[in-house]
C-alpha cells in the first residue's frame, strides 16, 4: 500500500551535460562527491504516492535553490561544499548562462513536482537528502560529527518557529512525530541542525498549507551505509537503512 507522501530527491544524480562538464575544474570523483549518496537506493524505493528523482547533478543547477538566487552559492554554485572551485578559470557561467540553465534543467524538475503534488492522496511532501558524517569545509557545522538523521521544518532545534517572518513547513508536533518514529528504529535524530530546510520544502509548503498539508526535509547520515572513502553505498548496510527508514515513515504515516 502506498504511503501518503510525495517524495522529492533533488541531489541523487551524478550526470553532467558534456558541454558543461568541459568547463569544470573538478575531477570525476570530486563531481561525484556532490551526489547525495544513498538517496536513490533508499528514498527512491519508498512506496510513496509519487517519487521525483533528479536527472542532473546539482552542480549543473541545484533544484533545492531558488531559481533567482544567482550568488556564488546559489542555483549554480561556483564552489562545492569542500570549498573547491567548480569551474575552470575564466569559464565560470555568467548571469545569462545561469538563467539559461535554470530554464533548461531547473524548471522541468519543479514543473513535474508541482504537478504530482496535485495528487489528492498525498498529505505531505518529503524532500530526501543525505550528508557527510562530519561537516565539510563550507558547512555550518564544519568538523562536527552529525546525527544519523536530520529533520527540518525551517524552525529551531526544538522544531519551533524562530520568528514571525519564518513560517514552519510543518508543525513542531508533526516534526516530533517523525523524530520519534526514527528514534524507534534506533537512529539518533537532530532537528534543524545543521540545516533547517532548503528551497523545496520552504517553497512548496506555501502551496500545501491551505489544504492542511505539509513539507518536511529528511537528511540521512552517509556514515550509516558507507565509509568516507567509498564512492558508493555498501549494499548490505543500505538495505538495513532502507528498512529502518521505511518502518519510520510507515509509523509516522499511521500516526498523522
């Protein structure tokens, strides 16, 4: 039976168009390092109402950034999370090029996501991510060990609203329900740290809220299923984490 969720997986892809790849300063392994490892194998298998998975690497354009965010860490990042330049000297995309890439690669993802969110059986949008076990150079928690799961609703570390100008993507009660479900699977959980939720959950919660639906960002610690030196998850461990995530989402869905 399908769970009452729409799942978005915006950072699962490694593919880069050849014309863009030729301008990049990063090696193949460094480009792969920007992939949210494990998200295809875990979130992509959850029996949701609908699942949308990115086709292009986030370094082409990032579906989890606002399309009009054109700063160096915006929709087309000029440095990766390890602080390395993405593009070769004098080949960085200019404003016009970035806008063209948004039209070609960013808008189709969001057009599809907006369409599938019309599914009346879905009560929530889950945006699925994974992250390094220790905060990398450009992260807000640089050098710190991370929890197994990070849940985000644009709130504080208790899931509560930080200010009147920052609406929550889901209620503190809904967030804590998911927290308990993951903890019941033996996983440690942090709320809104190191990340409080990206563009996707913030943007679509505005569309979901009038119909009493919500959005939540879920990040899985890659240390659960791969060593830092690995390029791909270990199959046995990924299967175990998949089962834990599935059971947690089933428990959360039953309690909503």
